[in-house]
């Protein structure tokens, strides 16, 4: 409504009176409001609904990177659920820059949404959303807990998934297993490292700090890290990677090194089954996550009260071959 008022050059009360069909507005101003509504692609019915119920029938979804296949599927699932409620979904990417992430969140909230689903950048202090929550905007966070704001949260069991990966490799006979964790230090990477350590302990093996290495998505950096692991007195015969981008970089590095250790990666990805050998992964279900987030948000919008909820979803092991390789003395690693 603010956009219409600004475009028409009138006050909010004038827009409200025109949409509600009340009198007391000059013909010129009424036409200006009607023209602004048409130019902005809005509908009188939408405004009338907002005035009558206080609902805009619009929710927002903010993710870090919409180009990521995981988030694309997550958003698509939320859109499917929203269609069942006759609700429009606005989508935005905050990127990897926390300043941009906060700016996108603030701009999204200026749209007068009924609710918001957020994958927040780790470094964004979202405590400013407390006022929005208090004003009635429903907010559900996904993938990682927000900083500075108690809120509804949908996450996967990162620790259990990582521990399952270790158990899978141990079952294949491995006793020296390395963890290549994304250098970002993000919540998910930290939780998966914790799960890796727990899996090692559960197997009765010592946690060896030299086998837990921080890497980024750079192939050369992965080559260097793998070469250092290979130089150890007791080098690893298996690898665990903490996200799909790291997995892909490690796979390229292994090809350059002509090394073939067993490998399990956290997060499934396209073409994993076409690798040689096909890549075993710990898969999240973006459909289940999206459905859980959307269902909780719409329940809150419908009036569900109570304390903030934390819903933890499981993962599944996708066995394709790379994680089932037995320990073999490999040149270079």
C-alpha cells in the first residue's frame, strides 16, 4: 500500500478509502490511486482483503544462494505448499555477504508479509526481527539456528548423519578416516565435524586431530591437504567431506593425485551416481524440510500458539560405491 501511495502521490489513508470504496476522495486522486494500482500490477481485491483481514496472503523466503540445487528444491516445495493456501511466495537470495543478507531481510519485511522462512547467514545478527515477531509476523528458520533471536527452527540431524557416515566406513573395514570440513566454520560444518568425532569414538577409535582438516572449494587447496594427509605415518584410507561443494573439489583433487580412497560426502548432489566410482552420500531431503517449514509457518499464521519449536529431521545413506570400498594401500594417499 505504501508503494501505491508513493506512486499516486497521496497518503495511505487516501489509498485505503479508494480501495474500500468510501467517499471523501476527489476524482483526480481516486484516478491516481487506480492508475498506480494498475501500474504496479496489484489488484483492488488484494488490497480489500488486506484491509479487511490484515493479511497480505504473501510470504517471503530468503536463502543464501538460490542457485544451490538444495535451496532450489526447498523453495519449490514451499511454493507448492503455498499454492494450497492461495498464498504468493516472494523469494530472495542473501548471498554469502552478511551485510547483503541483512539488507535483503529488511527489504523483504518492508513488503508487509504474513510470514517469512529464512536460511540466515551465520554472521547476520537477526535480533532486529524480534520487533517483527512481536508485531505478528510469523518467522521460521531453516538449516541453522539464528543469532540473537529465539524462533521456530527446522534442521536436519547433522551430528547423526556424520556419525552414520563414519559407521558406514568402519563397517567397510576402515580404521583411519579423515574429515575434510569446509573452512567456513558454519554451523552445519561444525555440527558435522562434531558428529564425525562422535562416530570415531563410537567405533572405539582414537580421535586424531591431524585427520580433521579445514579446506575450501579450491581444488589446489584440496590437493595440498590430501598430500599432507598422505605423508602421515598412518595415512587415511577413507575420507568424509562435510558438504557437496567440498566433496566435488576433493573428487577433482583425487583425480589429479590418481588416488582412490573410500569416500562418503554429506549432501547428495547431481551426477553423484555418474562419478567413477559413484559417490556414496549422506542425503538430506529438501522436500521434507520445505514441507515442514511451510506447514509450521502456515500453522503459525492460522493461529497456532505455544513456545518456539525445533524440528529435527533425519538423513539417509545413499550407497553408490565410493563408501563401500575396503581399505587398500593407495599410492599418493
